C-alpha cells in the first residue's frame, strides 16, 4: 500500500483549517507516545478527539459565563443556606440542574427585603445552569427595560426580543425598582408575554405582587403579567433581615467576645506575674 507521509507542517495547516486547535497542540506528544507504546490507531485518534471535544465544551461554558453578566463571586458555593432556613436547599439544587422547568419555560420568583440574598441566590442558580450547559443572562430589570424601550423607539423591538431568545434563562433583578412609566414598562410586559411557556425567567423583587401595580402601566397589565408568571412557577420568600446587617452584628458580637476574652487573658497574666 502506498502510505502517504505527512509533513508536520502540513498537518498543522490542515488542523488549523479544520479548527482543531487542541488536536494541533497535543498531537506531537500523543503521536510520540503512541509510536513508543505501540497504540492502536483508534486509540490515538480517540484520545485526541476526546480532548478536542472536552476543550470545546470548556470554551463554550466560558463564553456563556462571559455573556451572562453574572457576578463571578455569587455562586451557590458561596451562598450560606443556613441564613435562609425557609429556602429549601434541595429545591434550589434541583432547579440548578435545569431540565424540565427550563424546557417548559417556567418561572422562579424570589421575594424578600433588601439584603436578604435574592440576587445572590438568583446568580447562584444562573452559574449552576451555565455549568450544566445552559445560557443565562443576568440584568437589572430597569436596564433591560431601558434597552428594550430604546429598541422600540428605533422600531427594533421584535429583533431585540428575538436576540434574547437564545437565553434559556433571563434573570430580571429588582423588578420592583422599575419606575412606572407607560411606554417603558409595557416593554417589560411584552418580554414576559413573549417568553411565556417557552423561555424561563427568574425574577427578584423586594415587593411581592401586591406592590406591582406601581411597576406596570395599568392594573389590567399587572394582572396579566402576574397571571403568566405564576402559572408555572416556584416562589421563594426570603423574609429575613439583611445579610449584611446580620453578619455585621455577628462580627461585632464576635469582636466584643474577642475583646473580653483578651481582657480576661490579660487579667490572668497580670495576676500571674
Ligand atoms: P438582595 O438582592 O436581596 O438585596 P443580595 O443578594 O445582594 O441581597 O445580598 C446582599 C449581600 O449579602 C451580598 O454581598 C450577598 O453576597 C450577601 N449574602 C446575602 N445572603 C447571603 C447568604 N445566604 N450567604 C452568603 N452571602 C449572602
Ligand atoms: Mg439584589
């Protein structure tokens, strides 16, 4: 058989054209080992392609994380569930795995006073979903409303909404901070209606539904928005005092204890002298 021989340089060019950077990087070392250890050709090819696929998946997840606008520090790993006993960790972990709720475009609603940990919990779920291969976008609700409003003014609203389609989950942070303004907040309603039963939303708000009449232009629209959001939804109510305030007072108590134990020790040594 006439076996063609390949110049390493030519191989590099071909791998570049095929966009196989990991194979291009790894093959010299793998080929050397393969020659030395007498691997079957399938083993060599399989090992190289497996690495290419793994790197590709890793790069895709990195891209998804970069586009998500999630705060990298607010993950479920850094979220202390013992601070919010009313939130079931098992339930959050099930949501964080994705699957059926994202497929049916269900909603997660997170309510609680400022500092309760709503944004952190929402971000944590977002990060976990990215790890599981989904695409997520985190935005303050007022910012997304402004963007959609600008798109509407330039007659681009349908294409702006279509661009958001690629996200399996959009996290609308602080919905109740949106100012009531007829033109602006009806785009929020359009986003909710557009995604209903197709693409998921996770919404955080200081005020539960009773306060939402201040967000949407008229009561009819408020009812229609709430109706869609609660249809397939999970609601977390985090009725706890601000995490910052609690940890600050814990630290103070800690500091006071430390101080008194230092004084005590000081007292003890002084006495021993
Ligand atoms: P909210 O969105 O409800 O106003 P945040 O999620 O912004 O509150 O939380 C306020 C701060 O406290 C953030 O820095 C957040 O990381 C931290 N935090 C809140 N709850 C927790 C928690 N259970 N575990 C760890 N950090 C928390
Ligand atoms: Mg917040």
